[in-house]
C-alpha cells in the first residue's frame, strides 16, 4: 500500500502560497453591481399596483352613506340634479 503526499515536497511551498494569497487580498475588492431590465421594472410596478388594488375596498361605504343622506333630503332631488345624472349616465354609454 502506498500513501501519497497531499502537499508539495518542499514544506515551504505552503508558506509561499499563503503569502501570495495575503498579497492579493490587500487589493481592494470590486463592488458588486446589479442591473435590472426595463421589463423587470415594469413587472414590479404592475405587481405593486395590483397589490394596492387588492387592498382597496370595492365599495367606498363612506361615499355611499353621504349620497344616502343627500337623497333623504327632499330638496336635493330636483330637475337639475336628475337631468345632470341622466346626462352623465348617457355619456358613460357613449350616447
């Protein structure tokens, strides 16, 4: 059975290699950089906006309550308000 040496024959070889490594480590390391593509930025923005949309309630109950209170007042519903509302509804249909 034969046992081979793991290191070199000269015991000082290990010292020389560690000194070389020490000299190289004195060099300032380069800063890491990262670049993000335009597509990734757009996807991040879409994701962010979709999360906001998920958190936003579908119905704004505070506005619904304000409108209910206005409708209860008999003086609020007059011809001008009804005509304006009808016009806005027709515009939304493109008529």
